[in-house]
């Protein structure tokens, strides 16, 4: 019997036949030491420094630290593409630390008041052993002037030593009419990790709130409580993952001001094996100060036939739940599900189905889950990376498909789910026995012969989520597109932002060099459906000094492939073409980025301005980590928090 693998979030498990499933790597840390290979350096290094470049630091110091950045020649401008992540060298050597999984919201009452969040890394290195550790709090970015300047800081952690998976929100009912009196909220995960070890415990969901627009923050309020080392070998441990927060900011709604948070609750079976991950839900009517008792809402459907544990028909193997609220107060939660065995083209590959559940009474009850779309994201549908994660052709990044859901502000019956999928690529191209070899033999990591052509798709509902249209192609440009986020403007047009690899500056045509972040707007839709009509399509190019126009995803300063495998196992397919890193003559595959988050962000304000955030790799930096292949400090492109306003 094949071990179960749910392709969702930090709790992704590796498909290994007849072998107990390995502990998943937590807190969005694909650099777990469970896969780290410590090798002799090319030139002996005697330094035993454990600093991040600016001295030791603690969780308390990080939480208290604030910095600011303003538009200008160094960081760029909102009209171009602006780095909002400060990048101060001192006091904690932030100039190379990553920001990823960017999300953004706009104050409903003050459209120039913006709040974004990120996974905000702080590293320590011990170059005598090759070990590295990271604290990963939730970063926040607050602007009161439409993104011309930002305050950058960290959300407090109540317990544990790591957070992340940021989900910001504003509460219009509790906000004043100025940015300084805005009621801001931020949901996050809170975990206890080994600072580089493979196991993560606790796995809570918490929410902090700010009464002054996102400048100072409350201690987090625990909404969902994990237990034990769920990302580890513990039996019956629980771990919440991929939480998301939204607020009903519709004054005509009977639930105006109610905040909703959802998350997937991962439960361990014996020896840490995967048992289930139903969607859990809670709400707050006082801006996050107190919350209802969390409850399971993902429900049952006869289509949910596959079960690791639990009763037949239960749709309880889920990830990436996202809620949104219609103008009349209707709430829909969409999520990625792995129970629908009828959707698996290759037996045992666990392809996902997007499902949705709806509440018309403020979350008191939910209907049965409804199918939105079947995905081509199973184990036989994509190549794999050096860390055993699904990826896209030509790269090593961790790839996910769920996308987001958005309600039409003019029509409570009209909903849109935007997602990315490998429907147009080469998938299920080998016998089912290929699954036994995942992640594949180095340096190819592609036992099922998949070639991705991931496009951006959408599904629409015109009856309040009761049924959904077949997939509609939004962008089928050459190469791959992934991580879409979307929002409506008041005229019914839809803005969508996503990463796009379009063979930019890649003479070999193998997609292994650069990519861009793209903003696409499409014309208002009608129930008649049909093809989308693009109004604009723009690559968001940074206009700060010294930054690469396109993003250098295959020359990473932090999440680089060569620290997980020796040179003989560097991934053959990723580049850049002709890349050298002296004394390494052929360094293709060495520095390919294995993780830059699982999503990007976009939000439209009441002024119809589009605000976009994403992880950009445009700035070349040097880290304090010694590169064992070169003998010098490792360099590459930083994962910066980028912002554009249109």
C-alpha cells in the first residue's frame, strides 16, 4: 500500500511506497537539516561565527525592531516596482534575508492605507559546521500614503520561536476615518521548531490586532491550538497550517465587522504518519480580541471516496483554505482536497480537486462541499526538486496550485476562483510505477517524464457557488505561470497578478533563467461566459538602482540547491545557461532557488487602484554563509518584498 502524500502547504509529505512517511518540513522551511548535506569546503574555513552578520539576536529583539523605507532611487517607486523590505545591514544584517509569501489588504475607508505581511527570515550561520538556523517571524509592512513610504516590523509571537503564513485584514466597522484610527489585523502561524531541525511542534493559529492602523500590535490571541510534534513522529499530534483571515466589510451585511479565520488542521497517525487535514473555522465579532470555538467545516460528499482514516465520504484531506465574503454577507471557503479518487488519472498519484463550502448565516452552518475544478497537480504531473517537492520545468521552486477566491462586489451571486494548473502540460506520461521512484534519480528528478506548461485558469459561479463553470484560460503564455491572486474593481473588471516564466533572455529555450511578476486585467464578465478579454498585461519591473529588470530565480542567496545535494546531484535542468561560480566552471543547477513562498498578493482599494506584492529576486547580495564549493561567502539574489500600485 502506498504511503499517502497531501500536496499542500508546509505539511507536504513525500510519497514513498512501503516505507513510513518521512516527517514533513515545517514552517515553510524547505532548508530543514533533515535534508542538509554537510560537505568539506573547497578551501578550509576556520570561522565558527554564529552571527547573522550583525551580532546575536533574540526573538524579543526582532519583535521590537522597526525600520522604514521611502520611494526613491535606491528602492524604486510604486509607479514602477518598489522594494519595501528595508534591507538594513544593521543591526541584524537584514540586507540578504528573505521575505516571501507576501499578502496585502487595503483599508476600506482610506484607500491609501495599506497593510502587507510576509514570512520574514532572520538567519544565523555556523560556518565551521555548515549549519544554519533561522527565526521566521511574521513581518508586517504598513503604509499610510499609497505605498510612497512604509514601516517594516514584526508581529509579536505569543509562544514558540517561529511564525509566518501572514494573512492581513482591516475591520471597517471598528476603524475610524483616518489611517491612524484604522483597526488592522494579522493572522499567523505560531510554532516551536528546532531552529534548523526537522521537527516542528505546537502549530497554533493566532491573530494580532492593531488599533492604530498597523504600527503597534497586540499580543497574539490564540485561535486554534496545535498539540505535540505534528511535523514529526508524534502520534495524535495536531498542527494547523495555511490559515487565512478575512473580514465582512460590507455595511449592508447582517454580519458587518465579523472576522473569519480558516486553516487546515493536520492530524498525525502512528509514528507521525498522515491521518487527515480537515478545514477548521472560527469567527470574531470584536476585531480579533476573542474568537468562537473552532469547528470543522469541510464536510462530506459521496465523491470523497479515498480515506487514510475516517468515515467514507468525509472530505477531510485538505489544504490552502481561503475565505471571502459577498456584499450580502454570504461566506464561501474554497480549498484544495485530496479525497476524490475518481480524479486520479494515475492510480495513487493523489491529484487535487478544488472544493468550496458556503455559509449564509455568518458561519453558524455550512453546506456540503461543491466541486470547483479537478487539477493536474498529482505526483505524476510535475517534475520534482532536490528537496523532494513538486516543481515546474526548468526550476526548483516549490509549486502549488490552489490560487484564490474572490466575490464580485456588485453581484453576490457571482464568484470567481483563479488558480494555476498543469492541464496544458505533459502529465501522466509514464506507467504508475514511476511513482515508486519519486523524487527521481539525480540529476534529473523527473521519474514520470512530466513537462509543465502551467497556465492561469479561472472558474466562475453565477448562482452563489452552487455550481461552477469548466476551466477558463486566463493566461496561456509560453512557459509557466503560477501563484495567482485576484480582486475585482468596481466596474466588474478583474485584476490578477502572478509569476510568469516566458523564456525571457533564455537562448536555450529551456526556461531555466529568469521570470517576471505579471499584472493582468480582464474585462467584466457576463453569465454568457466565453473567453476572457484582456485589457492590460504588464511585467512589473523594478525601477530601483542596480536591480535586474527580470527576476533571477536560479541564482539564490538563501534557498539554493547546492546546500542540499553534492555537485554530482545538482539538478540538470535549471540554470542559468552557462552560469559559472569560480572556481566552479559549470555551476548550472548549483544556486537554483528551491523556495520563494506559496502565494503572492493583490488588493484593489475603494479608489480602484490595484496594489500588488510579491517576492522579487532582482538584487544581488552577499550573505555571511560560506559556500562550500567556492570557499567564499555565498552570493546570489535576495528575496525582497516588492510592491507596485496601478
